């Protein structure tokens, strides 16, 4: 009965799409937009380590996580049902299914509960021949009963040109002993470098307005369009499955100007920002599209150079001979005032872009939610955001309960931990957070 109702609802909303792109009520937003005050911190938990050969470890993981609502059916009735799929060390990106323990609100790692392994670390990309890199992000799409993932690396010779670049989108089944991995694919003729890093499931109410597209992906990192670029697709409509290297049809949700056209950047954007995670949040009639990462709260002072505000002209050609240049890593983009945060966007704006009634570069976030006080790492002025340890702050969402899971890498030694936030209809946590401890391994 539920399936029939859902199908009927999708048909009705799809028919309504040309007329309802700018209506919050039609899009299920009668409660309005989520605000930072709607997020309350619950706590965090660690990941059970199970060392194995060939990089079977959580160390040096960039923290890709996907919530799976049907996971751990025999788990404890603690209010955190389901499970998380997590990818490990970037050299191989083995994926395991983990239980979700009760989160603990503590800055002391030894006080945190530990997620146990439900399915062992598995190389879900073992059968893929057209790959180059590691798993960048993951999300579960219920209608397909598959976990979709983005795959790639931070730098490649093609940069913003698809020619010569490996594709970067794939999927696998939740049963890791038989993952039936599919892919990898492109989005149209776009390079994965500009379209495939953060990834999120699009809920049915919005997917109906996007031609049934239930998957959203995006990317930013210099050279290519700046800002929180975002695109919607439905790989399963291009074949059963689409052949490797297929150029999938997609819809643009937002896309900003390139490095040379700052007038078309999103507001307060900095090239030093490192966007890593995404989620379409819906709870209690309220909604938002969230994109997370390390975000520079003083973008005018972000710069390309070395530690301590040292420029290339001050440090090159031999930065090791100049005091202060290499205190916190080598040359790259550095944030003046970095925060672990998320930007919140109105989903109706993204739908309007896809429907051709709003310019893709005119979408603006309406609020920022600063998670830094709850994180365990120290995010310091002039932090190098183009380094490997800036690849953290990814997220996934339990839509039924309004629970947001946020990974933070390089906390438990070189391993990530998972933070938990309640979204909507809860009493905000007003306790003063303890001073964070820098636990980063360099």
C-alpha cells in the first residue's frame, strides 16, 4: 500500500512540476527552511579497527559515509537504527558496514562508544577497470537499493577537461559479499573533476520536480567552476546497468563562474574552501540542501601560499630555508579563518535552475551552520585546505528520524570519528563545548 501511495504521489508531483518549481508548499516545505538553530549536537562515536593487509584500515580515510536504513536489524533499540557504510584508507577504499552505537557527548576519545563491524572491509571497486583514485563520497538510494559513490582523485592531468579523464560515478549493492558493482560513468561531457565529489540522495518530493532524478553530485577545487556546483542525475535510466564510460544525462542545480570570473562566484566564496559532503535535509515539513566542508569565514584574506601568511615570493625557491614557510605543510590554498561548517540552500532555488527559471550562478546559500565547536580537531588560521587532511567533514542523513551523521577525519590518531546531530524538533544543546584538542597526525 505504501509503495502504491508513493508512486501515485510521484506521478502527481511530476505532473505539477512545470507549475510548482517556486512553491515551498508544493515542494513539501510548509514548515519553511531549516535554520542553524534547528541543529543540536548529540555526540560522537569511534570506528572499530580491524587491521588487515593491503590497507584494510580506517587510517587515512577521507571519511565517506552512507546511511543504510535496513542495516543491523537485530541491533539495540537505542534510537539509532540502521547502519553506516564507511570507506577506509584512500589507497584502496575498502568499504565496511558498521553498527551505530549510542553517541556520547564528550571530547575524550576514550569515553566514546565504538561502532562494530557488521560486514568486513571489502574492495567494492575490484571489478572496475576504468578507475583512477579512491572513493570520495557515498550515498544510499532507496528506490534502487544501491549505494552510489563518487571516485577519483584531487589532481589529474585533465583537470576540467573530460578528455583523458577517468569516469567517477558508480554503485554497489549493500551485500558486500556480492556487491555487483556498476560503473564508472561520467555526467554528460563534464569532467569528474568539476562534477563528482560530494554526493547525496534527492528525496522523492524533490526528485519528482527533477524528472525523477534521485542522485545529486558536485565538486569544487579551483580551475573549474568555483563554488558549490551541484548536478542531478538518475544513472539507472541510461541502461540496466549503463555501460562503463557512459555519459549520463543530468540537470544542473547550481554552477558558478570559473577562477577568472569571480563576479559569478557564490557569495563569500574562497578558493581555499574545501567542500566535501552533501545532504538534502527534510524533517517536520522543513527542508534545506546542505553542503559541508572546511569553509573560510574570512574569504577576503584567504590566499595561495605557505604557512603563517607567507607568500610564494617570500618562500620560493627554497621554502625550507626560510623560517615559518613550512610550519604547517607546503604551498597551496590556505584559509584565513577555517571552520568545519555547512552552507544551507533553499531546495526550491535548485529546482528552479533545473527548470530553467533561475540562473545557475545566482543561487545563494541563506545560512551557515558552524560545527567547529563540536569537532575534535583544531582548524587554525592559514590552514592548508589543499592537503590530504583537509578531506573531511562528510555527512549522511537518516531522513526518518532527522539524524545527521558527520565524519571528521584525522581525529582518532589518523582515523575518522562520526559526529551525530539531531535536525529539527529537538532541544538545542546549550552546554559549552570543551576546548578542542588537535589530534591530527601529519
